[in-house]
């Protein structure tokens, strides 16, 4: 199958990245499965496993796509008129009453349901070599854009301070934060790293007792969750969005109560690092993701519509969801 993967930014990502890593790892898994992959992406893109076609986001992407492709996978909104089989992955939450393409694929079951759909493929990642899981684990970590109020780093801090002696390593946020209405966290048990590279992130997670992730919005997926699980970390989070389908009781605990999360964190030894790691490897690899999308490609190549009508978000994306004592 000849597959064009369309993304507006430069690849590969230079630092952390989220969507960028998913797009890159999917393309690599498709190549590994024997498909001919074209990477239609931002200027400066370099790739040793796919043919690169640079695309400036201001240009009509259709002019960059060869006529002999079998299917195009858009990771941006597609043009109104498309003359080739295609799918479009929605990576975020759409605003209410914004119609999406009939060929939209969502990234979790919950994500799909909140847009009136049943069509989804879970994200996956190209896992690095299996990390050592038998090291000393003393503290906890938070992974995400801490400046976003919906990510609730304040809740993660509160939950961690209820665990005697434990520190929280915040990967993706700064101690001084104007975006959250001037928040300055001085507690010595909370350490902020800002945006981190993969090496720093992996090192911190391999020493962590668990991911603290009490988000207050509907997570479309949650790469922080599967990355933490891969490093043997159980997840202590709220049940919003996709988290309920990503975190079964064997690998963590979900609650809207700070006290309940803290109680579970005090007993983090109940969860097996090996079980968390194996669960991530078996369910959320790039190869699993590629297999799911190949099924979608085959459907649209046959001329099927993934949706009879355009999917539309059913609720406001910025509503702050329940979180309390």
C-alpha cells in the first residue's frame, strides 16, 4: 500500500512532542510492515525510512500529494474537496457544534463517543529498549503541560504532599507560572523541570513510584499515561476522558478525590512495575496502532464512509471537571 502521511510541522520532533511522536512512530511502523510511506510534512523534515515531501502549511496540500497514492492519512484538517481515499485523525477535542470530516478517526473510545462516533484507534508509541524496573523508587512524577489549568498540577502537588517524605517531579512545567494567575511553588518537595528531553524524562520515570495525573478535563488519550506505564509506574489519576479505558485496576487507581488518590499513593507498592510495563507494551505499541489504521485505510479504499454524517462534539471542551478533597 502506498500511504501519504500529512502533518504540518517539521519532523522528527526535536524535544518532547506529543502528536509529533505519534505521527512519526506510526509512519515508521507502517514502513516496517512493508508499506511505501510518503512523509508530507513541514519544511526541514528529514526521514530515513520514508520519502519526504516538504509542505508549507500555507499551501494547498493537495498539490504535494502524488496521484498514485492509495490512501492519505491527514493529521491536520483535510481540504473540503479531496479526490483520493483518506482518513483524518483528530488528536484533540473539537469545539461544540463544529462538524468534522466523515472520515475522522478518534484516538480513544471515549474520545469518539463524545463526538457521536464509535470509530477510533488508540495511540501507540515506538517503545525504547525495556528499561530496568528493579531500581529504587522514592518519589512521584507529573508529566504534561503544567501551565494548563485543566492538567491540575496543583491537585498533583496536593496529593503528593499527603505521602510522607515523597517528592513530586513536575516534567513539563516551571515553578513560577504566570499562565495560571501567578503561581509560585516554593515547597522543597516539589521540583519543576520545565520541558524535558527523552533522556531526562526516562531517567525520572524509572525512579518514580507512579504518575500523579488528576486532570480536570476529558483527556482525548493520554500519552503521559502509557509512557509512565512503560517505565513501570502505576497511574494515580482522575477518571475523565480516555483514562478510564487506559487504566484498569491492575495498573493504577482512578478517583476524583484527592484523599483517595493520596491513600493509594501511600500504598504504591501494591502495583507491580513488571505488570505496568507489560500492559503498555502489549496494548499501546506503534505496531498495534498501525494495525488499527491499516484496517481504516482498507475501508476507505473500498469507498466506505467511516461516518454516515459528520461527527460533532457534544460538550464544551474547557469545562473544569470534578476534583475535590
